[in-house]
């Protein structure tokens, strides 16, 4: 394994008595795209500002490319940054904005000109050089901000909620573009976001944070399918969390149903929370061809286009409520309607257990 | 792990070139404000507890002041006259602002313009006009039923005139930000007009009213021009300082009165800041602007009020202009420019006018430079937080310091033997320093507001791009804030032209000023030339104001292309 490009070690940031970052450590490799994900106030912005030197941490070290940059002012570090607000210089043209960092390095004029043209092509705005930022749309402005940050070829790209100010369609489009651009340039990138969908679709690895601490670090698939704790399980994607009891070997009791699942680490009789994603619940209608099944009634059906949201209860579920995603096509095949009774199959490997009542907050 | 983090040494951020330069700049600014503001004031505080020989006497000066009814009676005079004038000003300004914001009268722009005119004149001008209108040879003398204009009546009328626009701006801002939804709610709940007025209108404008109340009271009680000209034998605190210092050379007693004058000003300062914050927070961004519907009775009443006030304002200016142009009031009223030839008079000359122009230009240039760079450093320096806060507080002090007090403090400080800055005493440079210090706060707050409207991350981006802060300051921040900088320069210029209070203690024979000349000529009985000089100031200020409008427009067209979509 190569040495990490960026090492964050035991970083703590205190504002008076408030601890915004509590002993955070992460290693980020060259060329990696990492997302800091968490609700507001989780410390993701504080961590980014510590890495950039804009607000230096109170304790702990930051190393970039083998150099200890812990105490350096931002001007002596090597990074480019893009903010949610774009922070474009409104009185300068798009070209002048992109050239801003280059001019400062005293490069020859022709070279600057060439690089600006190149970057304008790269962000797909070849004609916009002489325009002013105010004449561009939000998405275009954010691309210019990206080009300005990339112009000086920084070793590290920091994106501070770059898509949050844009409308949904532009956001999805720019999301892909940034990802493609990042892969192409191979630049080590950290992006802050509170939008889990954004993090899952863009990142190589996600750092889930809460209350100034790291809850889990992992690839999107890993975070989604094997959440380390209840917080991550609830925060990422939709999740059913049902109280259950561990009974016999590798089995839990949920309502009056018995379901097989991996139950290591829990004593028989222990109260647990069973976590199941809505899309992992398979509706089989009147037929019951699977081992890991239970019976329930459809309480509500909400049509979402490609799928239905089902709200299930009664039957073997008893008082418990389960939300399931049923593909529209399958609903048609089963001819399922509200108040129908149905069999539900939950694959054993799709049930994860968490200690009861821990991790809420 | 937690123990390990606790045991780890605290990171000491290293300072780069930007941090050193900005921190250093901030320190220079703090020192500048300390020298031009804090030290003089501190010295004055000390003087009030000393006798003529400089020995410490504790509160003996205060005891003597309050033991002498001839002196302490002034406190009562000042209080009731200021209170009365404030009440009238606020009532008129509220009516005027209400008419401008909440009725459908025609020519609102014109009326607003007329109401702002007194800002362009020294407070001496209305006083002189009053003398012509109601003085011993006044055209409207009979209107006073035998009462004399010299005294409380004159002071009240004159004060109302020149503080009117100050009150109008504050109240108009408060009334201008009405939320139409509240009116609709009140109407649909069946509230009477009067109830809507008291529960919605008045309550929405209450912070603006409180703010205006204190600001106007302070302006009047600390004003020197009006009571000097029409006060006659009636003493006010500000004229008392002048008499003690200029008349009797009793600097210690002057310091005592100054401290008394400082009290209402400091109180007003805190109330004003409190009210400002409340006013801002009560305004939600989702408010729907209120559009007054036509209502005949209200609109007619509003028009009568506005026209009456506007006619009075124009009448005062017209009277002053007429008096300055009449050959020999009241015997020969044929027009002549002889009063504008100041060579025959004592206490004023075209040279004073030239000096005032120079003072205005220097103050505008250096003042806006210092204020804007200073506000930038206070707002944007990433290091030295305590120094930033301290500098900001220093910049707010002038708002609470009456001009007379500052002027006297400058005498104590710059005239002190052994002060290495003594060479400045009596020079134009000191007048510039005093005027910048006197009007620092409004400029500082204007600059801060403009800076806060910029994206707070400009500096972060610029640091990431390795651009030194001064490059971004010059290429981005300053161009974006240029309209505000021009406003600050204009504010400095007009105030430098019209102020009397601070500079009246500080000018020397080489640096006489137009505004002080108005005072001295009036004092010497040359009332017509005094009116002429006052009109010169008004015309100059109006000209510069027009220039400012043109310049701002030109600037928008030329360098602010980016504003256009």
C-alpha cells in the first residue's frame, strides 16, 4: 500500500467549550474522491477548513504529500477550493477569473491565455470568456469557479457543498460532470455535502460524520449495505428499523414471525433492532415460496411512478409497521391493492441487527 | 485516543505574509484611532479633575459647577429646550415620513429632496435666517406677539430645522419597511383604522422612532451653532463650553461641561445601537411591501402637512439667500453681490472659503481612504481577533462624542507641552484629523455594510490562488465597494464644510474656515455677509452632491459593466 497523499491525524477543533471536531483521523490517497457527509453541525465544514488552513485546528496534525502543513496559513498550502456561493469576482470577466491565480504566478501572457482557453473548453463554456459572472446561470458560474480552482493545477481540490445552491436538474448534470472531470484529471478531491445521494453517486469513499466524530468510513456500497451503526443505517437511504428479539441460533422474532439472519454477537433473548431496506422486501402476493417470509396486510399504497411505497402492518407483523418499495410492474402482476393480505420475503443476508435503543440522538 | 489528543500540543498557527501585513495594518489603525481619539478624550477626562495649575483636585470642579446656579442652571435650560425641540422635530418628521411612505401624495421625490436640504447647510444658517425673519427688524416679527426670537424660541425653531432631515431619514427607513401582510391581517380582523395605526404602523416603526428620538435629542443638546446665533442671553451647555474656553480661558470648567455633554450622547449611542439591531431583526425577508391605497381625506391632510413643512424649509433658505443678496437690509432691498465681497468684514474672507474647500477635499480623500481600509482590516483580518474587536469599538466612539467635546480634547492633547505632535497644533492637518475623527463612525459603518455584502469567501479563494490580499483588495474588493466609498467621501466633504463645533477651537489665523467665519461675522454684527458665507457653503455642498450623483452614474456606466445583465 502506498503512503496516503493526505493524512489527518487526531484533529480536534474547539471553539471555547464547544468541541466541533473530536479526534478525527482519515487517510486519503492520491487521486481519490472522498465525500464528507453528515447533517449540519456534524463538523464536516470545520474539518475542511482545518485541511485548507482557513480555520486551523486546535490539536492534531495534517500532512499533505509527506509535508506537515498543520500550522501553515492557507497561502502556503497547495489546494484549490470551490464554495457553495461560487465566490466569483463579479467585476472581472470569466476569463479574468480563471486567469486570476495564473497571473499571480507571473506566467507569460500567452501561456495564461492558452490555459484559460483550455479550461473554458474543459468546462464546456468556450465562448464565455469575455462575459461577466452575473450573465451566467448558477450552474455555469459554478463551473467557472471550478475552472478557476483548477487553473493553477493544485494537488488537492476542496469542494464545499458546490451543488447545494443549484436546482435539482442542474445539480444532477453537474454532479456527473464534476465526477468525469475529477477522474480525467486524477486530482485528489474532498467534497462536503449533506446530500447522501450526491455522496453515494460521486465518491470513491464516504466519511460519515456526526457531532464532530467520524461514524464510518467506506465505499458507497459498503456504507449503504453494511452501515456500521444505527446512525449511519438511518442517515443513508431509507431504512426500516424494527424492534425484535434474538431467539434460537441465527434467528430473530419479529412480531409473531421468525426470520433467519446473521445474529452473531447477540445473546439469545436479547432485544435488538432489525434493519431492512424497503427495496429489499420482496412482495410475493398470495404465494409463499420462500423460507424467510411473513404475512402482512397492505395498509397504504402510494404511487411514485416507477414504484409504489407500501405501508405494511397487521398479520404476523402485528403492531409493527414496515415500509416496502414495490416495482410498479410487479404490483401490476400481483394485482395488489390496499387492504390486501400478502406474503413478504426478506432475504436473511439483507437483515442487519443493531443493539436496541443505542445510537439515537 | 482522547487522552492522546488532549496530551498533544496545541497547534500554533504560523503567520504568512498576508497575516503579518493585515495584523500590522490593524495595529497601525488602532494606534491612529488611539492618538486622534482616545488619548485626547482621556486627557480631557483628567483635566476635569485638575485645577488651573494641573494639580489633582478630584471632583472639586464639578462641585463648583453645580454650586454656581448661573452655571448649573444651563443644564436645566439645555434639557427642556432640547426635549421640546426634539418632540416637535419627531412629530413633524413622523408626519412627513408617513406622508412620503404611506399616502398617495404627488411629487414624493421632490418633497424628499427638499426635506434633505438642511443637511447641506451649517446649523448657523437657519439661525441667521430666523434673525431676518423674526429679529428686531424681521419681516415676520409680529408673529411672535412681542416675544423675542433671541432665546428659547429661536433655539427651538432653529434646531427643529436642521435636525429635521436626520429624524426623517431614520423614521422613513422604519416606515418604509412595512409588511403589507400585517395590514391585510389587521383589516380582515375588522380592526379600526386607528387600531391598525397604533398596533401595526406605530409598533412597526417604534425602533426607528426611539432611535430618532435619541439621535435628535443628542444633536440638539450638543449643537453649538443655533444657540450661539439666536440664543441671546439664554445659556445652553454647548455655548457654555465655548464661553468657558474661548471667553474665560477656563479649560478645566470647559472639560467639566464637556463631560456633562458626553452623558446624553453616550446614552443615545447605546439606545441607537440597540434600536438598530431590533429594527433589522424584526424585518423578515418574506415581507410583502406595503402599497398605500388612495384615500382622499388622508392624502389631502398629508399634502397640507408636507407642503407646509417644505415651504418653511424653502422659506428659511430663501430668507438667507435674500438677505445675502439685499443691498442694505431692511432699507435698500435691491439685489447686490456686495455681501459676497468679504474684504470689508471682520472674521471672514474668501480665504476661509478656500480653506473650507481644502479641508473638505482632504477630509474626503484621506477620510474615505482610512475609513475604508480600516473597515476592510477589521472585517477581513483572519488573525488578532481581540485587536479587531478593539479597533471596531474605537471606530464606534466618535458617534458618542459631541464635536465641542472632541475639539476641546484636541486642544488639551495637541497643545500639551511635550507632546511630539505639538507641531500639528493650529495646522490644516490637525483640522483634517479632527474632522475625520469627528465623523469616523458613520463612514466606518457604511464601509462595513458594503463589505459584508460581498461574498465572505473572496479572501479564502484568493489565498488558495496564492494571490496576496492587497491584490484582491485592489482588483476586486475596492471596485465592488466603490459606490460606498464615494458615499463616504461625500459624507466627509459635506460635514467638513458645514461643521462648526469641533473646529471652532482648533483653527488658527492661517486656517480660518467658512463655517467658523459665518459664526464670527455674525458675532461681529456682519449678519448679511454671514448669510452670504452660509449660502456659499450651501451652494458648494449642493454642487458637490450633484457631482457625486453624476460621478456615481458615470462610474456605474464605465467600470461597473458587470452589474448589467
